[in-house]
C-alpha cells in the first residue's frame, strides 16, 4: 500500500473539493459504514465516544449514550463547524521489551550513544538546550532524579489545586497532562514512557543514564495505561496538547493503531505547525511497505519512522522494516535508561530506537533553531552510516549518526 505524503495530500484535497460542491450532511461527516472494513483497521469501536475534528482543525472527543442521541443533540446543531467524526477506538499497543533489575545494570553501558557518535556533538556544547519535546506514551515519572530538572513545567499553573489557573482548558497541567480516559483494571504502572523520556533527555550529571539531549525539556502527555492499552481519541488529544506547549518534536513510540482518518488528520495538523514527529516502526518483524501499521506507515512530510539495530550494527529480527515507509535505524536492543521509582533498567524495541532519533533532532535544532522540520529530517536521513555488507532494510539503508547529521544541517542552514 502506498500511503506517501503526496498521495495522501492529493486525496485530502480531492475530498475537500468534492465536499465544497456538495451540501454537508451528518452522513458526509460521520459515515458509520467506513469502520471495521479492513483488517488493518481492527480495533474496538467505542459506541459512546466520538472523535470530532472541527473546521478550524482542532479535535475534541465527545460522549453520548447512543449514536442517535449524539447525532441529534451534538452533531446536527454543530454540523456547519464539524469537518469529520469517527468512533473512538480502544487498541492494545504491542511491544517487545525487556527490563533488567537494577542489580544487573552496567553503569558504563552506553553502546547506543557511542555508536551514533553523540559525544562528539556534546563536545561542541550542543545539548538540546531550549528545545521542547513532547512524549506521547505511557506514564512518565517526573520525579525521577535524572528527569525532574528536564521537565517543561507550566509555571502559570499551580500544581494540585484543582483549578485551571492559566485557563488553557487543562486543570493542573503543571508537569504535562494525562489523557488516559480508561486507566484499565489493574494497578500496574508502565515503565515505558519513563524509559523513552530518559533516552531523549535524562540529565547525565545526576545518574547513570546519558540522555541524547540532556538539556532539552520534556512535555509528558501519557495516553497509554499500565496494561498497554489506550484509545486513539486520547492519543489525538495528547498530540494536540503538546503542540500548544511549544514543542518542536514529538516522540510516538507506539503502534498497532487502526488506520483512522482522524489520527492521520492529526498528523497533518502537526505538519502544518512545523512539528517533527518521530515514530517507532514496530516490533512484529514485518515489512510495512506490504503490511502497514499505523502511525508508522502514514509517511507524512514531517514524520520519521525508525527501525531498531543491535550492538553489532545489524537490524534486529523483530524490527519492522520497509524500503519506502521506514526511514532509518537506530540503537534499539538492551538500552539503558530511566524507569519508574527512581530506578534505571534495560528495555528493547523500536520504542527505544525512536527516542534516539528524537534526541538527535533536539540536538540539531538547538544548534540551528532557525531550521525547519523538513531540514532537520533531511539532515538526519542524509547522514546515516551505511555498511554495504549489512545494509538495513530501510529507506536510507543505514543507521543514525548524529555527528554527521549536525554537520549536514550546518550545510543546509549556514
């Protein structure tokens, strides 16, 4: 399936043109027959939750006891201002991860950072300073000793008082905001979001972990619960929220989402705002060019999809791949980073590879703040290390090298 940006854009423009020639109806903006017709779009539709995209581009998630009540009480009165409606869906986000106990940690194990030559960039006093990164994932432990100083705190908000002090629509969003509408039945807290955040921006002066961009600021917006489930509507609201907080980059280390138009439209809105989105390719060992998974396969102009490599600089067997839809590889096996409860540990997955690229983008942008998302993406893709004897099955054939990427961006943006 070719879902390239140019094709998607043409389809969207065509749909807009057709809509302009036809009167808007509840069916034209909310066609219930569209859902569940493809295996790739499998997911549990929530009959009482609806993702609404308004004509100005922003999203809300609305609820109603029945679809007829939703149409009558909400959609019909607001029809002229509504662009698109879909059922929200709950999905289970699959991951290949491995956590090792603290006692087994080697505090000198930075093979990923070493392989991509991060220390060369740090040696030039480029640390991701003044760059904000949105982490759309599970819970991020903002009290972790290596993370708390690199959280982008909303100082206009008084934490814990139950009041929307800055009147931005989010109560107590002092250290990000939680979009988990259904916390699940268990009490487990996932380490995933904290691990991802640490790879991006852990403060290396306060512990073992060397974050890629140790002076960047994280805006956490969790939507995945402790059982690795979440809704697409919550993901869209989280994406929208961090885009209002001034982030330059969003890390989306999750997949298995249905190919919903609303999620794709959310990526388009981020592109319009000049935000780079880094997405994990997924861990099923499949070729996304032939078996697309989302959001990895959206292939937007502002998107980088990342496969996982090993310490021997080869693609790991469980990493998704694709010469068209996956852009480059990055370290993704036995990665040391922060986890909850002030601990550190190892995890593996394309979920770990993506934040290496996110952190690299933060480094580049902090050196060239006038660069565009496309220029940062171009620099990252042009500068990969390629070994002819063991090429990666990705668009660039290679693996991230942040030192070369910085040199490339300086050529693109003198």
